[in-house]
């Protein structure tokens, strides 16, 4: 099913607006190291834990708490969308 947008793609799309070119590497690392999965194996049930790890990491990278809060809220929208 080439051409299908994966959940990983959706996470990357949201994250790009916050982290720019480092996005793919950052998201891939979070998935591999904390969920012990390959990016293409990411499922909706994994999102809560992934968002927790991403939030922790981004809070260490940025002092802008409002930005981090909005980023997390944007990611949490993926948990509510039909998948």
C-alpha cells in the first residue's frame, strides 16, 4: 500500500512545525528507544506513551512551556482521530 500516510508520517508532519529538519531523526529515535519499535510499526495505542516521551524530551530542549503545551496538544489530536 504505497502512498498511504502512516501514523508515523502524521507525527512527523506535526513535529516538523516545531523542530524543523531535525524532526525525522528525533521522532525515529523516540520510537526506537522508548517504544522498541520501528517507525512504520507505530500504532494509535502507542501514542500516549510516545507523547509522554516526546514531551519530556522537548521540555529539556525548550524553555517555552506554552510552545511545548501546544505541541503536545497537537500530537494528542492524533489520539482522537479515526485511525
